[in-house]
C-alpha cells in the first residue's frame, strides 16, 4: 500500500497518522524531537534535523507523497524532498503562509479584507508604520509565530521600544487592531481535481493568544456563513491547494476580515472528529492521496475545548462526562502547552 510522509510529529501529525491508518495507509513521520506525539502511532525518523540531507533523502525515498503538520518547513528541505516526491499541499501554499507579509499581501490582492499592515524592520520603519496605521496595533514577527508568540501590542508611541525588543531583531509586520465582535474559522479542503468541500465555520475563543474553545454552529448569520465558505474556496483555488486549509476570520460590523491562513489541518477544526462523518484529518489524507473528498456536512453541534497545561487535571472528570477525549500523550504538562482536547456534543445539528 501507499505510504504517506508527514513532516512534523506533534498532535496534528499524530491525528493525521491515525486517520491515514484507518484508510489503510502507512505513515512515516519526519520529526527531530524526542518522543513526539505521532511517534507511537507511526513509523518515524528518529534524529533528523531539516538540514540533514541524508535523512531527508531517506525519508522522501520511503514515501509516495509528503504532507506536513506545520507550515514552517525550511525551503531547502522542501526543495530536496520535492525533487524526489510530490508535496501536498504544494509550495505556493507554503511560501504564502510562512511569512505574514507575503500572506497578507496575497489575501489583499485576492480582494479580501485584511487588517491594515506594513513591514517593520527597524525603529524608523516602525515609526513610519505607526504613523500610517495608528494605534492600537499589533507587531508580529513575519515568520515562525504561533499561539500568539512573537507578538507585541502597542497602545501608543510609548510602546515602541518594548515592542521592538519583543521582536528580537526579526523582520516584523505591524497590523492595525481589528475591533471584532467574534472570531470564526473555516476549515475547507480541495482535492487533486479541484473540488472543494468546506465545514461549517466554527466560532473561536482565544485566551492569552491560545485557542481555548471552538463552537459550532457559530453566531454567524446565514449570509456571513456563505461569505466565509466562499472566501475560503477562493483562497484554496488561488493557491492551487491540495489538502485541508484553515482560514481564521474576524467578524466585524463591516464584514469578515481575514486574520491568517494555515495550509494544513487546524486546531479549530478538531470539532469535526465528533461533528462530521468525515473529519478534517481523514479529509486531508483523502485529498493528499488523490481520493475523492468526503462530505463536510455537520451532523451534530459540538463544543471543542483545548486542554492546556494543568487542564489535564480535569481529565478524570471529563472522562466521566461523556465528552470525546483526544489526548496527545505528551509527557510534561507545561503551562501553555496543548495536551489534548475534549469534544462535547451539545445536540443534533439544527
Ligand atoms: P495561531 O496559533 O492561531 O497560529 P498566531 O500566533 O499565528 O496564532 P494570530 O492568529 O495572528 O497569532 O493572533 C492570535 C490572536 O490574537 C488572534 O486570534 C486574535 O484574537 C488576536 N489578534 C491577532 N491579530 C489581531 C489584529 N490585527 N486585531 C485584533 N486582534 C488580533
Ligand atoms: Mg498562526
Ligand atoms: Mg491564529
């Protein structure tokens, strides 16, 4: 049978591996970390940093297609892998989403609403950007940020020095603060032949920059729900994407504003494991393997709650509560670390 290569062995790689196994595929996970979550469900490369050409070649030679659980795979590693085996989703999705400046420019060029933004490389460009955008604003590193890391909020010019210090010299982007009433996301997939399937948008609540809960259905009205799904389809088509993509959106009185995209399965799509016949992980595997996409219809209303750090203390209670538990098998429950999630059905889909 075919073998799917997965770059990254965290919880997303783990859940992709489980879904792939259900469809009869084997997975080979490329993961430099010791004892990664995916390691106990898939065959994995033990020690293999992304600069190690021999390890990358051996990995690529052992699989039929490569996908990934995180978008920050170094370009040189991708070049090497791509010379041996297809990467899905492709390079355009990766290049676009690896850098917030490229990403925002791409979205704006598609005609989608984004927060006002400007590149920041030094104190002078930050001052110029602040003059143009005003405050409140958020300074973010262009690359490698997640869970709100690499971000600094500015409420006025007095915050310039602290914000620049938080970037530690890395290229950054200043974004105007979007006054949103809610955050939602669309998880959608595109197949090899260009068909698109989208899940119902979920409503997201963040705490301290980290996703706390996703609730379906969201509070969006029917028109906005359609807007959200159509906008995701436009992004998928423009990227010639194959696989699942997550689109994070701000809901404002003036319409939907795109925050960021992720060319992969997404934390805010974990509810699909309980709310849909075919969840986002199986959907991604189907797309990457060239299978027909599954139907994204939601059969149940669900609240997904992330279990972060010592939320793990609640696992015995949750286990008795009827929620579907997904635990990632991480040894140490550090503060801010995603340890698992619980999906609670709140009723049949209305
Ligand atoms: P993720 O873990 O989702 O990849 P991230 O580190 O890439 O997160 P963002 O999604 O850019 O960070 O921001 C995290 C959260 O901070 C957003 O979900 C939103 O709540 C808030 N936020 C980010 N940018 C803005 C903005 N321009 N205006 C208002 N709120 C914002
Ligand atoms: Mg992000
Ligand atoms: Mg985000």
